[in-house]
């Protein structure tokens, strides 16, 4: 049996490995000069390669509407299998907050190295700089793929060309077009887990500040619509980090729904662990303990220095003034800016900054026991090509490992085996 895998990202590499392990002759076609370009930049170069949630039903429930569909692939290869798979191939890992798993050395390269070594060990033929330009179908089957102007024939074709986020990594959405031409229902992709741009241009002055536990609220015309706690960071254009990526779609639809009511205000709370009264008391204590200190020095430690300077500026207080000359209004303004720092939503960033794009092949078009297309025998679809929303936290890559592994397994659906 000759298996052709199109796309050398995580889903494609896993599918190729698994097919080879099942005894097939495997050709992996990748248009870039190297494998796994997106994997390399994942998790800011650290690669949150799975989410260690051990209960399969809980894991699947985090993928929203895809819960039922994913029970089958996750039962065959879930995050515990994934952790074991990488660890047994020489990649230790550690688990951080919210069950996010990273390689022990925090290097995405380590994840990639395991996959590349394994491709060699399993004798997969890897063709780099091999751009597939189309699929050739006849009589309800795919005969092969068009590459370099010729037809490469295969018995089984696994599509793993990814979504459309960060297109410079090679994910240019080619698979969506092919699937659609072959009669599949495909939802046009749009950025999903994506950072947010704000209107305040000075935000770049705070670039790089990150908050392990902050709170983001969304307000329109004096009404609070959304509020969530989590980790976020400030970038040169606005906000990013897990909290913001996970709220992006909701913020975008809120903007559309309320566009006539005024600006969408984002309020950042840098000290959500304290109530307003507790923070005000903290301020009063600091003033009482060092009344002669300048404001800019006396409040150091309440927030990172660059942020504190901005908070004082936004509170319209003179940073050179001694603490005991701070008026009640100024003190209250400082408190407010630490807990309700206002920014104005501008837009979601585009595909070039998205972590994943939503959209893709409709779930009803795939048999999740095998990842085979229900329309074309011998066509298998994996990873970011599937229309599955998921939060950030290692869930995207787990989806790739599970669907790649299942698509690569050449056996009856009841005969899966884990090695
Ligand atoms: C900045 C960033 C950070 C991320 N961090 C994380 C994280 O920490 N944890 C997590 O779980 N997820 C993360 N993700 C998401 C995760 O990287 C993706 O979900 C995952 O890479 C998708 O894998 P894939 O194999 O489906 O597709 P891709 O990784 O997109 O791979 C597709 C491959 O197919 C190739 N290809 C495309 N078209 C053709 C063609 N015509 N012919 C031949 N080859 C082709 C491409 O060049 C590419 O190599 C991150 C994404 C980004 C952008």
C-alpha cells in the first residue's frame, strides 16, 4: 500500500509515521524546504504540544460542538498517549498551569526533532520543496496528487495542509480549495485565536508586559458584556496571550452586534485579586508609611514600573509630588486605573497573527473513526483542515496528533493498537 501525505506539519508527520509503522510505503510531500515551520514557532518557540487533561470526555468537551466527533479519535490517541509517545522517544516534558504540556527544555525544536528522527527511523520518503497543485479523482476515489506537473499515484491520500493562519509558514489554505472542488462542504476560514488591536497608539510603550492573572472586561455604552480572568500580555499593537486569544471571537461578535452603540471599551484589571476597597487601603497604607516619597517612587511595586508610570499619567497626578500631597480624587484615580484601565477595541488582527483560523471541512463530511472523507474513499483529512473550534492551551496540536494518528492507522476501525 502506498500512502501519500500532503503537508509536513504536525498532523501530516504524525499520519506519515503511523502509516509507516503500520507497514505502508509512505511519501510525505511538503512544499517548504523544511518540515514543521509552524510547529517551530508554536507556543512562542516553546511549543505547548498538548494539554494533559487525562479524562477523554473532559478533553473532548473543550472542543465545543466537535465533542461527539472527537471522542473516537481521542479514545485511540489522547493527550496521555501523546505524552507517553514523546517521552518514550526521548523527549521529557513538564506540565504548567491549566495542564499545558511543554518539552522539558522549552524548545519547539525538540518536538520537531522527535518527529523528524522518527520519520527517518520509519523510512518515510520525505520530499521537500514539493508543492502539490491538486488532487486527481476518478470513480469516487483519489487516484493521486499532482506535484511538479506529474501525477503521483497513491492508494491512500492523507491531507494535512493546515489552515490559513501565519501563511508565511506554508499554511496557505490549499486543502480547503481542493476539498471544496471535490464537492465537500467547507466553511471559509477566518482568524480565530487571534490577538486584538486597540486604538491607543501609545500602547507600544507597554509592549512586552505580561500578567499571569489579570482580568479583561468588555463594556459598551456603560454596560458590561464580557469579563474573564487569565493570562495576557501587551504587544506593540494591543493585547495577546491566552486570555485575549480565547476571547477574540466573542469580542469580534460583540463589536458587530453593538457597533451602533459606541466604542467597545476594554477594561484591564491588573490587580484582580484585590477588591476596590482592599486596593484603596493598600494605597493609603503606602502613603502613610512613606509620606514624603515622590509618587513615582512611593507606589513602586504595585505594578511593573512602565505600567505604574502610565497609570500615574492616566490618573493625571504629578509623579514628582510627595505621596502625602496626593488628593483623594487622585488616589481614587490611581486605584481605578490599576483595576479598570481603559483601552478601546480596534479590530482583531489578521491571519498573519492568528494562532489558528476557524473554518474548514464540515464535521459531517468525515468519518471520525478513521478520518476518511465520507464522499471519497481513500481521502483522509486531519489537523487544522477540520472545522473545529478549540481554546488555546495545547488543544490544537493534540487535535493534530490524534487525527494524524487515526488517519495514518491502516487497520479496521476496531483494530487500533497503540505502540
Ligand atoms: C504563532 C502560533 C503559535 C501556536 N502555538 C501553539 C501551541 O503552543 N499549542 C498548540 O496546540 N497549537 C499552537 N498553534 C497552532 C498549531 O501550530 C496548529 O494548530 C498546527 O500547526 C496545525 O498543524 P497542521 O499539521 O494541521 O498544519 P500546519 O502546521 O499548518 O502544516 C501544514 C503543512 O502543509 C504544507 N502545505 C500546505 N500546502 C501545501 C501544498 N500545496 N503542497 C505541499 N505542502 C503544503 C505547509 O507548508 C505546512 O508545512 C500555534 C499556531 C501559531 C501560528
